[in-house]
């Protein structure tokens, strides 16, 4: 049975035009898993532009890649090639590392096919950027004042805070299955009480796997405890 880690992404600036939202992406990847009699290991979501590929900009992508590379027989499943990036150089780097990338509906894709799709995705990003710049230039010529009005700044700040909270919540939910797996590992239990997980050992395991916190830091026992409590993992693990 194949194991899949799914990665979903929408950009922060009105991805609605593509019609490929999170729910639609999830439906595609889950259909692929069912068709190939596979199993979902974990789901990761980022809300960011496909142009940005750094660990700071898209922490969940890098967590997903690390999990796939450290887990034998695990594949990274996407709804569409441009969900991972609109950057040919970045995708080429993943192919050179032999990261097992899968697109829904295409269990096997050659490196040549991946490069072709990556080139198209990058070209689309260039065209979007060019059209945006042209539209802003035309608006400026017409006397439109660009930027946020003062009376809207507080509202925009509140939305930004809500977006940050959503990203943190999505990150917790994506890493929770891995922490639960560690909790069920009897080698990561307390020496004094084998029924209870050792949070220090779990943090060390996550750091060994290269998994980072939502802020890009190494895990400690407090980070692990917070995710366990917020996601109610104590009610799910095998004592």
C-alpha cells in the first residue's frame, strides 16, 4: 500500500479566479489515493504565492518535503504541478534530489514532463505579474490613489492577524499526525512510566527528522505539549 503526504496551496491574493481552492484540491488528491488503494499519512497547507519557496514563506511545504524524504515509501501528492511552486529552478532542485512527487491522476511522470509543467507554471506567473503591473500603471495614470486608506488600516491589520492565526492552526493540524505517531512509539515513552509519552524524546525525534516549528525553530517539549493539548492528542494515542 502506497503512503501519501498531500500538499495543498492557495495564494493569499485572490486565488479564487483559478477555481482550484483548498476543498477542490483535497477532493482531487483524495480521489487519487482511493483509486490507487493508498493511505494518507499527513496533509499540509500553505497560503502563499507559488513564487515564494523559502522555508519562512512556506514552512508547511518544507515540513512536507522533509517528512517524505525521511519516510521510506512515502510520496508527496499534489492536485496540480503549480501547487508546489511556480519556480522552475526550485522544482528542478527537487527532481535532482529524487523527491517522489506525484500529481493527482498521474502516478508516474517523467522528469521531462515535470520540467515542461514547471516551465509553463513559471511562464504563467510571469504573465500574471506583468498584467498586474500594467493594471497598476493604468490606474495611477487615471489618478487612482494606490494603497490603503487610513480608515481601512485597522481593518486590514485585523485581517492580517486572522490570516496568521489560520496559518498557525493549519500547521498544528498538519504536524499533529506525526506527533501522534511519536506518542504511540513505545521507545518514546517515559522511563518511569511507559504509559506516558516523553515530550523531550518526541521533540528530539522531530528535530532529528528535520521538522521545524511554525516559526522555523527546533522543537522543544513546550512546543510538543502545546500541539498535543490544542489538538487533543491525549485522547487519541494508545496508552
